């Protein structure tokens, strides 16, 4: 499953290609002469920042006097730790855009099951595994073991300003027809309907997959996730690509394809664009720019008239995944700190401080949550299930090259939806035929638990 922020780089691809050739190893170094164990934690410093992580680290140190957490972050953390992974000197714990499946198969990640099956912090009558929302630990299981755990619960939604909608008498759309008519009304008012993070065309992928899900039963949607032959040229996927292209050509703000994520989101915050598709990190990422009186709210990707998919399913799931390295100096201590990061106390502070959701069950109970987050919770409460892509995490080269460029060309109207589908199918076929690329067993439609 893809982390809801899709920012792939050449560095990811290079690591993906290199990780297969690395010989696995493991070492567990005990405390040095000072008697203190130092656990190094590297964090992707994106929309959520790292201040919450630091505050949890300080609490952990207070509760564990013999452990020091050396936690640092960087927006390009994956590039910083890549050479260290190859030299078998990685940090102990990391959250980064890494080719997790490549590292799992190469034996470079440490299984979390011993920690997952131990008593949870703050809920000692339950194991850590039992405190997690069902399904959030299933994305990186291999041979019965779990190799990563998410610290965020993501959802892909369309954000708008309730104040602006009230001013013009607009209502959140329930169907795609209502959505396009709303966009026409916005255009007539001289307001761009949609901001878009065009320098990162991967931002369109979750919306496109949501449109495809609205059109087909989950058996067909997951056939694509299982890389089944012909899945990308499914006529309904071509139709979803056509809807996506029409939206881009007609309703994206002029110049959107040249904007970064923050530039485009600033256009939305300032009212020059009325809506933006994004994940739950949006408010925290733009908090310093949101003007007084702005009322963030959201709605899911609307259902498509005549579609055969579940109209109430929601694109979302676990995000901001952390993993422990097998070559780490202190893998057991790193896993224990990860368990602490995902304790009920930490999860509640995560929700309060970052105004987003945690994958720990019950973490919103008994705490105040913002109106913005209440809007998300309402969408989640009305959903029948969550679903999310795993193609980009499984097949890094495909995601970073074929998929990114094809999306940019589709959104810029340089290729037709049919050409887009055929290009993805050709890239998928090359992946299927490549014996060096690990393909997990088909998962079919996951059970709702």
C-alpha cells in the first residue's frame, strides 16, 4: 500500500535496484561503557514535521533512563540513509520513502512480531497488535511476519472552505455529475475550481484510483493491484482516466502543472482555487498560511453515475510507515520505541498536536478534535471500507518512471486516456516479466475486519 504522499525520486529507484544485491545481516549491540543505549531514528520531515516525534522521544527517555533516542528528520531522508543501508550501517528505525518490499526480500528489515505480540504501552491487557485498527498492519507482511507499522491513518479527500461555499450557495457534491456542475458554477464566478500539485503528478493517482473504484467491483479493482495481465487496459480504467483528464483540462487552475504542492495549496488557502484533493496532512502543512476564518472541510471522491463500485468506500489506510533495520545496532530497542510511538497516549497526543488521525484504535475517544478533523471522521464513519494502492510501493521503478510520466502526459492532455492505459499496461508487463522484481502472491479483495 502506498503511503498517501506519493513523492518518488530517482534515489528511491536506485535504492530499489541496489537492495536486492545486499547480503542480509543482523547485529544487536548492547549498551556501551556508559550503560546507555542510543537508538537512532530517522524520520521523513514532510507535512507532519518532526516535533511530535521529538516530544515522544523525550517522554520515552524519561520512562527508560537507560535509553537515549537520537531522532532527526529531513525531507530527503531516504537519500541520506541510502548509502548507509548499502554499507550495512543504517539507523535503527526509519520512516522514509524506501522500497520496503525489496528490503524485506533481501533480509534487510527486522520483523516486528515479537514487539507486536507483547503488552501494549498503556493497555497492558492487550498486545500492541491488538490495539491497532484492523488492516493497518497488513501491507508489509511476508512469510507470516510484519516488517513495518504505520503511525498515521490516511484518507484521500477533496478539501474546501465552508465559508466560501456558504457565500456562493454551493453544496458538497455527492455524484460526479454534481461535481462537474459545481466546477462550472465556480468557473462562472471567476474562481478556479481546483488547485493541483502539478510538479508532483503522483498526487493524481489516488483520485484516479478512486474514480476507477467507483466504476468497478473490488474484484476488478484489486486485479490491477495484483498486476493481473490486461488490468490497465480495462475499458472502465480508460473511462476513469478520461474523467481525470477532463477534470484536469477543464477545471485545474491555469498554471497548476508547474506548481509545487505548497504553491498550489497556497492558491487554495487564498481563495483563488476553491478545492484541492489531498491527504490529511494538508492542514498541518499549511497551518502558517491559513487565514483567520477559513473553515476547512472535506468530502470523498464522488460516486460516478452508472458505476458498479461501492459508492461509500474510501481511499485510505495506514501511512507514514516505520521500519526497523536488521543491520541496526539496537533493533529490539528500536521496535520498543516504535511501540511507544503507537501507544494510546502517544496516539492521542498525535491527534491533538497534528490534527490528524492515528491507526491506534480508540485514539480519538475522550479528546477534543478540531472541526476540520471532525469532517474527516464523519467521512470515515460513513464509509463502508477503506482501500489503498500498493503498486507504487511494490514496484518502485514502475512507479517512479512509467507511472509518473504517464500521469503528467495525461493531465497535460499530451496523450489520450487509451494511450495512457496502454503505456501503463506495457510498463506492468515489463515488471511481470522481470525475474529480479519480487511479485507477492495475489491478495484478491481483502476481508473487511
